[in-house]
C-alpha cells in the first residue's frame, strides 16, 4: 500500500525555503575554505562560488534533483541512502525506482532513515544474515514506501537495500545505475507524464562500513 503524504512526511522529509538552503551553502563553503587555509575575503568568495554551483546543479537536475548521501554494506546487502530534492513550490512524488545497471533484474527493499533499538522486537528486518550494525534497519517492500512524498522546496530520504543474485553480480560490481520517475502535482509540470521523464542515479557500492546512521 502506498504511503499517505502525511505518514511519509513524519520524520523523513525536510522543508526548507530555497533562500535558506543557499545561505547555508554559502556558510558551509566559507567554513570549509577557511579550514583549507583560505582567510577573510577569499573564504567568503569561496562560499559564494559554492552556492552558485548549487544553484546551477539544481537547474541542471530539474524539478526533482537527487543526492547519494551514503553507500555501505549490511551483511551481504549493498545499501544506499538516497535524498530527493523538490525544487518547486508544489508537492512532488518519487513514483518508482528501478535498477538499470549492471542489469535490470535486481530486487531491493526500502526503509526510512531511522534504525530501531535492537533490544525491541520489531519483527522482520528483511535480512537473513547478521548485518553487523548495532541497530537494525526495518526494511519494507517497495510498494509500502512508494510513491514517496517530497514536500515543496523540501527533501525526502530513503534507504535502499539491494539483493544480489545467485551469481553474486553485485559483489563484483563497483557501480550501479538506478532510474526513478517523479511527478509534480501543481504548476506547469502537473500535466507531465512521470514515465516520460525518468532520471538516472549513479552510485558507487562500498563493500565496507561505516554503517549509515548506526
């Protein structure tokens, strides 16, 4: 069953005005530049350049951008943390996510960005082997978390746990390509068919930790 927007948004989505995001980018860029040895005006200039790069990136990515926040492995399962960024003033949805490469036959589970206390019986973790993490991720089937609601000028994050095939293809692969379809519910993009605008995500698979959010 697809998630209700209200349920999907609890603790998983973040809404920030674009100006706030850009201002934060400026500050972070300036701090990083200062730590690298820049000082005074040069640090501020570096921050401005960083915010400009962010704006250009979002323009290039379109109304529903994405970021790969983390890559790690739990047990035998390669995992990714994916953030989706709605840069419009209207609500949006990530409708589907699919594996494209190394091939299209890989299944995966999804989870929100919260681990559970291992001392509490939370039922099926969707993993047969011990992941090694201190707190388990409660994995769910794709149909339980998709479509994923992404608020206006906000973000939403999902954890993705890939399931390798019997040949161990993913264990021999360093890069995967995913595809996602999205929709925007208002404005000029409201009448756009999500299937006509799939976007790709390229991510490196890490074979070792650290475990994300553990």
